[in-house]
């Protein structure tokens, strides 16, 4: 089972992102679970969202997981040590930051020795979509790094999932996803 | 005429979305609701479906849950198909009217997203609200995942409205663990779902002014007992209709539901009894325990009411040690499942070493590892041929170990 944990602030779209990824993978015949953990907090509070993806039905309804991937879509949460909870040496971190990786790791010591990729998902979403909703660019970076699904197939599914939105929003998201896939490093 | 909703053969829905599509497909005449976390999206989605033209019925926003259930009672007595949704404090505020609805034999369907009761305030899942409604005269059905939340809600209408039953039904799903967890759901197309439930058949509708009817009359010592006994009889005898509906649903979808669900119980020596999403988590624990050579199985009453006591006893007849896991604060007693299962065994001349575990209150995480520990403790009782563990334990509780004997 592939396990993915998102770290976000409420309102940044981690739940939507987690559900979109589950939807994409379900279309390939996989079984999925997408859920989030939060209290009664309001927008801006730190929260986490989760994806489980497997070839067989997922029965475990506990919230606890040992993530294979940690996706951090808020640049300030990168500095919280909790993002490394229950991870191991193989866990891959993809984090939103405007900083160089070396500068980042000098401060975020809990990521030293980990497999870390960086992407400025906030900047990309602001420039391509017009709002700081970094979930879709993070998905682009994740699909590029994980190769969990063929990138064009992913784009086709995401375009369909976004089809309820105006054309301008769909195009912005698709641009953001493609750009993130190119810029993640 | 309501628009047909375009559904794929596989959707990725959380339990709330699954329940709201079941309500939409049932073409309910009146939904009266007062949204409350974590069932809010059921009401929100339903209102959206209505605004988008997918629903012909009325949606009544009211000022409280007491009013919501009161409006449901009025609409159901008037002669329409009626449904609502609630959780926790909202459920608590409805309780007075829950008894009215069942006493008047009104087949209302309520999709409940189970959540802890305050105080302290908590928005997360446990079965405090389900247990609060235990004696309210409703049929209580349990769903463990979004697919089941959808399936069981469709079945609920057909059970409630059957003229041999005519009782209100709740469909229960765990707050957040099911209600906010998106999984693959295979829905029926609208026309197939509606055809399965069938047209609503009213009985003694108040809007039939040529045949005046009284609902909720006063009865004192000369008739009250007979009314309540008749109501209880209807609830006890609803089992055959529930079986029929589940069989018809299996024929339509291939998905099989039973009043008593079991997992690997056939050759088991010990068993866990529990309800809700943790039943599925426990399957993972059972598989692990069996790898270690422990012959353990699971049992879940799909119908918490009417409680399937004879079927439970029959399924557990070869089991030597049983742990009943209750997701509700027992407050001065053993948990309800412990009591029901113990009673069911005794009533059938059986016995097993019984223990009770309280888990998951207020959304406390319960993992397969936690359940595996319970399995190992239960196995100790079996090996010792007597109870050597605590009578009532608490799973994943912080602080010093708490237990009662």
C-alpha cells in the first residue's frame, strides 16, 4: 500500500488535493482512501490530509500511517518537526519553499539526511491560477517524482475532475501542474 | 421532473456524499434538517442537488434539530417520503421527537453520522449518539464505509416503508472515519435505485381529509401498554423484512448484507464483537493474529436494533472467549454490546468468557495493532479457561491503565 501524508493550512486545498489524487488513482482501478485530520479550527490552522492507494480494498480505518511520501504545501510548515513524524529513511518529502534546498536544510534540520525535493508551489499557483492554492502544482510535482501514473493520463483525469470549474481556472491549474513537474528539484 | 444525475460506475465519495446521493435517488418528498458537524455535508449536498434541479421534493430549513424531526413527523404523517440527517448534539435534541416518530409508526429515514456527545465538546466520531437513541423504537442500521453508507441508506427506505414494518430507521456511519473519508463507491443509476426502493405507499395519510386520522393520541393505563407492545412487536418482527430487503439488494448489486456480519468466525476459538469502521480495521488485526496461529474471528450486528440475539448466539456457539468492544462511554455499567452479547448467549443456554473494551471515544485513533493486543488478551482467557484479564479495559487511553473488575 502506498501512503501519502499532506501537511497544509486549512483553506489551502490539501483535502481537495488528496481527494483529487484518490479520484485519479481510482480511475486506474486502484482502491483508495482519502481523509484528513483536523479539529474545529478555522482557515489557516495547520492540518494534515492522507491518501492510501492499494491494489486491494483498504480496510484499515485508523488515522495513523507511516508515509512513503510527505507533501508539504505551506512554506512555513516545512519548519515544523512534526512533518517528519513516523517517516523512515526511504520517505520522500516534497516541500513548498522559495528557498534553495541547502539553505532550507540548514534551518529545517529535521529534514537533513532525508530525501527532499523542493518546489515553489505558492508562487506557481499565484502566477498560473491567480490564487495561492498550492494543491494542484504539488500534485504535478508528486506525479513527476513518484511516476505513480503516466503524466498525460494524469492530466486527462485531472482535467475531467476540474471540469465543473470555469475554463480559465482549468487552464490555469493545468499550466501550474505542468510547470511544477518541470520545476521540482 | 428531476434531472437525471450523471454517475460513473465507480465514484470516489466520502460517506456523506454517498448518503446524500442515496437520499437524492430515493426522491424524498420532504427533507427537514438543521446541519451539524460531521453530517453537515449530507444536508449541504442535498440542498445543492435541489438547487441544481436533481430533486423534486421540498427541503425545509428549520431552527433546530427538535424542529427538524418535528417537521419530519408532520410531513410523514401527512403522507410523504421523509428523511433527514444529524449527529451528536443534534441527535440529542431530537430524542424527544424520535420517540414520537416511532410511536406514530412513521417510516422516516435518518442518516446519522456518529459523533461524541458533549461535555467536553468534541466533533469526532464515537457511538454516543447511536446508544442514546437505542431505546427510541427505531431500527438502527450500521455502515462501515462509504459504499455501505450508500447501500444501507437505500435499503433503509425499503425497510422503513414496508407496510409490515412502518417504523423509522437510522443509518449510522462513523464521523470523519467514514463521513469524511473518500473511497471507491459503485452507485446504482438513478432509475435502478428508485425502482429498487419503489413508489412511496402512504398509510392513513393526514392529507386525506375524507378519511380523518389521529396521530399521537393520548392513551393512559387502559391502552398505552398495548400500543407500546404492538410497536415492539413490529420492531422485533421487522427482521424478516430486513432479510428480504438485503436479499433483494444482493440480487440487484451482488453486495451481500446480513443482520449479523462475521469474518473468519467458522473455525474461530475466540471472537471480537464490534460495530462501525473499526470492524474493518479489526479484519486487518484478525489476519495478523491468524499468521501468529491465533484462531480469531469477528462478529458485527448490522442491525443494532432489532438486536439479532438468537443469530448472534448461534454464530458464537463454538467460541470460548469473547471481547465486546463498545465505542461509547459506558457510564456506570458494561458497554451495551457486552450486555447484549452476554444476554444473547445466556438466553440460548450458552456461555463464553466475556470481556468488555471501550475504545475510540471522541475520535481517538484505534489501529490494527491496538485491536491485535485485545485479540491476544482474549486468547489468554481462552488458554486459561477462565477470565485472567480485566473485565472492562480501555484501548489506547493515555495516562495510568484504567480497568474495572
